[in-house]
């Protein structure tokens, strides 16, 4: 029998995709903010994947100026694109707070094996505060970048969306090298 003899589609199971989008943006850049361009691209790409999954749900974590969580909602073709208002103040944002909250959201959904988890970091920041990065990831004795042990049991794929060139720091290395943590 050739492959053309099979006409029925066989589903891969009841796969579900959980996506947390962490937004970390520069302060005071209201007119030249590329965050919304990246958010639109991510959501458009996720809508293209709707046929591959039984359910796709998204959540958002950002600081504006307080840490804010938009809880998981089912994504459909009709779901409007979520945009982030620019931060115009001078408040200090914490990358560690945003990422840890995103990981905590994924941790709540970690129960089922049929689910895939993705964590996006969407940022227009070029250089990250080393103190905050070291709270998230560290380098082990063999030079491998590892996630904070508090969240090491979570299975997820980290994805970095960054305006401009990607640097060679520890956080970028984590996102680049660990595609399925």
C-alpha cells in the first residue's frame, strides 16, 4: 500500500497548547514601541496553529506600572489581537517578576501530558539587568545555562521575541539553546 491509499486523517490526540506571553518593555518609549508589532505577529502565528490543537489558550504578564496578569483565555479566529499600551512613566520594571509570574501560570497547568507549554518573552530591551537575569537563570559547573531550580520541573518551550539584535548574555543563551526545557 502506498501513502495515497490512506484517505482518512488520523488525529494526534487531544493536544492542547498553553501559551504565556511575558511582556518586558522599555519605559518612556511611547511612539517608537515595537512591542505591539511583535505581539500581533505572535498572535497571528498562534491562530494559524488552531487546526493543529484541540485547544489553544493564551495568558499575558506585564508591568504597567504594577505587575498585571491577563488570565488564560481560549484563542479562536475571532479573538481580537491583544495590544499593550506603551509605558510612559519612569517606573522600574522587573524582568524577574514578569518571568516568574509567567512560569507560575504554566506551573498551574502542568498536570496533563497531552498539553504543550510555551513561554514567550516579548521585549524591546537590548541589555538586561544582570542581577535580575541571575535570579532567572544560572550557569552550572559545566557552563550550561539552567533555569532557577524553583521552576525546573516545568516542561515548556521558551521563545524570545526581541526588537533588534539578540545579544550573547545568559538570558539570550537560555532562550537560544534550550528549545524544549
